[in-house]
């Protein structure tokens, strides 16, 4: 399972985040099983509104403020439909 899928599952289960809003701190605390050099940049590399970050990441977050990201509702709905199938 990808880190993206793990994040979406955690948000959908209410383990982290609030209404799809996730802080970098809670994200890092939740996913300690992944390398820190990967998790430390994951949310920013997944931003939809910037072309500055890695083009290999699937874009599904919006930065609200420094260290605070909103998961796009379509990403959550898509993951929910996969999990419920």
C-alpha cells in the first residue's frame, strides 16, 4: 500500500486530520514506519497548486498555511469508493 493510500485511509478513519485537514506534525507522527526523508516532503510534494515540487507525486493536497494541508475531497471520495468495493 502506498503512503498516499495510507494517508487517505487514516483521514477517512478519523485517525488523523479534521475534515480532511492534516498538519505536517500529525502526519509525521503517524507515519514513522516510512523514511523521514520521504515523509518530511510528502505533503508539499503532493500539492496541487505548485509546479515547483516533484512531478512524480500524485497531486491531491492544498496548502492552507505553513505545515497545514487539506486533502482534496475527490481524493478522499475516490479512496472511499475503492475501500468499499
